[in-house]
C-alpha cells in the first residue's frame, strides 16, 4: 500500500497530463503545420550542429619580439608575353644590397603563345640564367680548357668556358653585356638565336624565396642584374630593339604558410597592358601572424595588405625607372595571434532545446488559431443555412 501511495503522489507532479485518444481531433491543417515545423526543426538543428562542430577563433594583438627568423615568399606569377630567357628574379634587403646567397627554390616554365608549357620546368638560380635556353654544346670540348672572359677576369673567376660565365663575369665587373655575337662562347652556343626564338613565348615563374626577415623587395624584370656604383641595374643592351610587355597574372603571392581563413589580396590578380615599358609596383605591408590550432599545433606565418601603383617608363615625360614588376615589403612591429577553441557543448544543447521548444510552441499556437478560426467560420455558415 505504501508503494502505491508513493506512486500516486508522484503522479501529481506530472506537468504533461494526457488526454484520451477519443477526444483528440486530427486535421489536415494540423498535419501540414506538423510537417512544416518538423522540417524547420531539422534545418535549424543541422545549422546549429554545423556551428558547434566548427571552431571558435579568438584574435589577440602583441608586439612582435621574434628575431633571427627567415621570411618565406611563395610566388606563382605568369608573364604571357615575356620569355623566360629575358626575365630575371632578384631580391634585395633594406640596405639596398642584392642578396645573392639566400636560400631559394625557383622554377621557370616556358609557355607558348597559347599559354601551354613548352617543356618541364627546371630549377633556376635567383636571377636570370641563359642556361635555360642553351642546349648542349654542339661538339666535344676539352673539360680542362680555360677560355677568355674578355677582360672581365677576377681572382674568383679566371676562366669563362660558357656564355653564362662571361655574362656573370661582366655582371661582377658592372659591365653591360651588349655584344653577344662577338663572344665565341655565346656564338658557339647559339645564344642570340635562342633569344630570338623565344620572343613570342611567355613564362611561368613559381616556387619560393627565403630572405631575411627585414624590409626589402623582390622583383621580376627583364635583363641580367648587376651592381654598378652601388646601384642595382639591369642590362637591357643584350636585347637590342626588344620590347618588353609586362602583362602578368599573379596566381598566388604569400609570405609563409597558409592558415584556415587566410586571404591573400594579390591572389588571382591580372594586369593587362599594351605599353612596351611599364613599371608595376606593389607596396606590401606584412603582419606577422601566429595561428594556434585546437590540438595545440602552432603555425607561424604572415598576412598582408597591398597598395598598387603603375607607370609608363618614358624619359621624355620625366618618368624614370626600370620596366618590371616590383614588390616592396615592410613588416609591422605588431603580431596577430589567432587561437582556435572548441565551442561549448552546453551552449549547443541549450540552443537545440530552444529550437525544438520554440518551434513546437509557435506551431501549436498557429495550429490552434487555424483550427478555431475554421471552426468559427463553419458555425456561421451552418447558422446561415439554417436561417
């Protein structure tokens, strides 16, 4: 008896009293409201579940105190109207001196007039290299030979056995390489003919550079670069009469590894020009960034903003400079730290209960309103018929 009394008293706390099945009225409108509300519940539940499974990212701002790190520059740029044999890739630091011993991994791919690769890419040194357009020598040569550098010999480079050796010796001396046909090595290797054969080709340059983490620039410009009176110049006299169209498509430019949600402003940038001597400048502001994933993995990278400028090189109009595509970058003293965090399960559970309860309640009110309205209208119609 005691057990029955306890269960009887416990039933008094039932907040959901049940009605008999015989007193329930099921209608078509009620079924429609139920289906619609159920579908809406499912959609909102999936949306809330997707939000819960995603990560919450918090951003913080710090002073960048990192030192002695390298800056990785990822590049993928296509010049549809500039041959690989003409273009040079160079990097300079904030002091203005060319960095010739930095780590790099740059590839050039020759492209035909339709943008199709001519052959598989070869690893290139930083800067232009005529080896890209020179086939094997036509006849066996003495491997111990020591050919002339045409007056450009240095203690480090006493022999110039290839056209590229002569060009490098000229570069170190700061001389212009303007008469390749008068150099036996270049004539033997067919350097001029190879350059002429590439006039209608394009070039895709991709890979990455690793430079010191200081302000500087890297650029793509025609002609081999060298220092003359502490000034960085490019030798264009080796290509007499050649017009350089700097139309370019930037598929990807980034500084470091990508993290979730990163936006690289220069990606998919296309610049078309008909000018033969144009200078394009991109002023890049780099913000050091640290991204901490949920598992604790730390990714050190960078994000950036960019400002663009272009001009036509014309001495007659007072516009001076070098035709090419230049990226001048500087680093912000502040660092942004993003931290991933898992969303709260209790918040997810609360939201799901609110969705189900809210829709169920609102659907019940709508169904009740429709049912009683229809019933009242039917009663008036029946009264009208009876009278």
